[in-house]
């Protein structure tokens, strides 16, 4: 139980790093340097920047100007922490270490694509480097580029309306992670969940038939399911 608690705490820290990626990369800012309040521009002290705990102690407000802190921060930290625990429970240690390094990258891709409908190249390239370092094989490269080729065809056929180039590049990373054995299942789950959520949004009138819905989050969510369920 203590080990799981430690893994949870480490996951919170990685989630805090994911928040840095989410906030800075879309703005073209460096991920290095101290965090600061977007309203009063004051640097955030280390004791006000402890993952999850500081948000709770500060009651979701900046220590200096009392501006509200986005709920995104604790949610991303909690999501990352739970993903760490699940990965630790379900995966062998060597694969857990590899996947743990990918979690903040994948979580950041998920949130950025939801908020801005873009997938920063830096995140994809970082994920690919991690994948190559831990599990380099021509089979994994083949599955990655095969998945990307499939999505690229959809991108060209729909003239970019059904699939963005960011999704195509993300498919390389996803295919490298799942390998040949899981790439088909991963893509199938991605399209299935995407269609289901899209249908619900349209039926509830939260989106129109021609509305552009980010596909990256479905690729990321399906990747987690494929790995955890060993599909």
C-alpha cells in the first residue's frame, strides 16, 4: 500500500509537469523557469506550487491576488497520478517505467487538443524519442508508420476535415507504443469512441454535424485502454 502511495505522489508531480506543458507549449513559451500567476504576474512560491495540496490549501485561488486557479490543474495532476497507479498495477516494472515517462506527454496532448485543437510537434517528437529508447524495433516503427499512413489517407480524402495532420503524426507515436499486435485494436477503439462521443454531442445539440471535433483525445484515451487491457 505504501508503494502505491509513493507511485501516486510521483504521478502527481508528473501531472504538475504536464500542466506546464499544457499551459506553455500552445503559447510558444519555454517550459523552463518558475511558474507565475497569469493575472498578477507574480512568481509562485514553491510552497504554493505543491501538486494538488497547494490547490486545496489555497482553496483554488492565487496566494497574492486571489484570482481563481483553473480546475484543470488539480484534475490533470489527479488523472496523471491515477494513470501512474494503474500502470504500476497492470504493467511489468520495465514497461511501467517506459509508460510512466509517456504519461505526461499523452495527458498534455489530450488536454491541449481539447482546448486548442492542436497537437504540438514537440510532444510527439518527445514521445517518439522515449519510445525509441525503450523499445526500438523495426516492427514498432512499421506499425507506427502504417497507422500514420492510414490516417493520412483519411486526411487527404476528407481534405483535412475528418483528420488533422497532428493526428497523423500522433499515430506514429501510438503505433510505436502498441506495436504490430495492438495497432489495429487501438485504431478501432479510437474510431469507436470518437463516433460514440460525437453522436452524443450531436444528439444533445452540443455540436453540429459539420462541427470539427478534436480526434487526438480519442487516440490518447484508446491508447491507454489498449495498453491497460492488453488488446
